[in-house]
C-alpha cells in the first residue's frame, strides 16, 4: 500500500526532526511513503475555538488532498482525532472520500501496531524514560487505558518502547493526567496551563526519568518549554524520534542517511 504522511502544521514549522523521524521509522518498517504537497493544517485550532465557518474549507481541502491514498499516518493523536472524530460535522453522511479517510487515518503507533502488525522494534535505547499519554490519544483514539474507564486496552506506545533493549521505563504517579496545553487553552488560561504543566513535569522527574516520551509534540512543546525556562533536569522526545534512533543503533553497517521522500 501507498501511505500518505500527514505532518501537523506545528511539527512542520517547529519540530521538523519529528517529521523526518516518522518517515525514517515507516520506511525502515518497509512502508512506501509519500508526502502530499500542498497539505495544510487540519483545522483543529479553529474548531476548538468555535470557528466552524473557518474550519469547514480547511477540512474539505484536507480531505481532497489525501483521499486517493490507501492510508494516512500522522505523528499526532490530536490531529488524527480531529479527522476521525470531528470532521463529520463538515461532511455529509454519504461523502465517500471522507468516510474512507475517517476509517484509514492513523496515529503513528496505532498504524505500526494495528495496521502493520508490528509489536516489537529491533533496537536499543539506553536511557531511563517515562511516558506521557496525551488526552486525545487516550480518550478519543483509545491508544491505551485511561483511569476513568475500566475497559482493558493495549497501550500501543508502551508496547513498542518495552520491546527496545536497554530501556528503563520509570513509573509516574498519575499516568494519564493532562499536561495543561490544550491548544488555545494554554493562551486563554495561561496560569492554569502553566501550573498543570509544571505538576506533570515534576511527576516525571521525581520518577527518576531522564527523558519524557509522548506521541503528541504539542504536549511536549508545552512541557519542554517549561523545562527549558526552569532548567529542570529532563529532556523530551517524540516516540518517532526514540524508535527511529533505536532502529538506527541496530542497523550497524547500513546506510544511515536521511531517506528520500516522494511527493505529489
């Protein structure tokens, strides 16, 4: 199958290394990846602030751009959830292009585990780490178990991390608490957002972790900023960066240059 890579706007602008790591990981897993030129924001910031009239044309443009692909992979739970769980407000029930994308747009770890059937990654990551599970990933995409729901669920990101050699996953106290980012919430409720973020970071540091890992760079952007400005003893990494780095450590003697990416 030919998979389209959807890179959220904030990753494109601020964290391009995460986009490259996502591509690297998928290609090392044998996936043919294309990057559709002209892709835009999914419209989530506008939708979250109630600007439906502004969101609709963005959603329609997004669907038009990605409709021809077998599957779409995105290194963000929140953007993936926007398409799967909230785009229906902007499309009719018989819109076949939207329905195809609703059923075939995946968060990165979800795609690796559920669509590719990969449950372990060959590689090494010799660091004590902790996991931040984003709200959209847990509560809308169900990528793991959340504390307010007793339904047992496989934690896809944890499964892939646990398969790495040398990694030590430190337990935190509140495993599924919000970091306080919440998109425009961080702007409208700055003081509350900062307090929640510091609380989350402190929990991770107290565990003995050196690296906080998450599937949403928006959460890591928020907490990473708090860490840097306060000189806290922790770094942050997207799950794609960790897995791509681990696989590179396992591929001694192979070509480690950045992969080429097709676009159309």
